[in-house]
C-alpha cells in the first residue's frame, strides 16, 4: 500500500486529488475535512437529494411533460 503525505503544512498533489474527488459531481451536499496534528485524517462526503415539495418525488423521477 502506498504511503501518502496528507500534511496541511505542505499540500501534496495526492491530498489535492483526494479533496477534488470528494467534491466532483456534487450538486448538493457537503465535504468535511478532518485534521489532527497537521494531518488530514478523514474526508467525509455527504450527498443530499432534494425533493420537489409539490410532488414529494425526487426531481429525477418525475414524469416528463413532453408529448411524443
């Protein structure tokens, strides 16, 4: 297993890549970065799915209104 430098004193390309991967393609949500003794020890990703308050259905599950 490769050893990565996740120090906050000298930001490595591996740390930047880990953070970038966590925030990619997030339309709603959050990313938490935990630091202990100048080391990133954890990156937590939370994804939020917004509901349409009028239908109570997830936006990507609604029926299309386009006629075909």
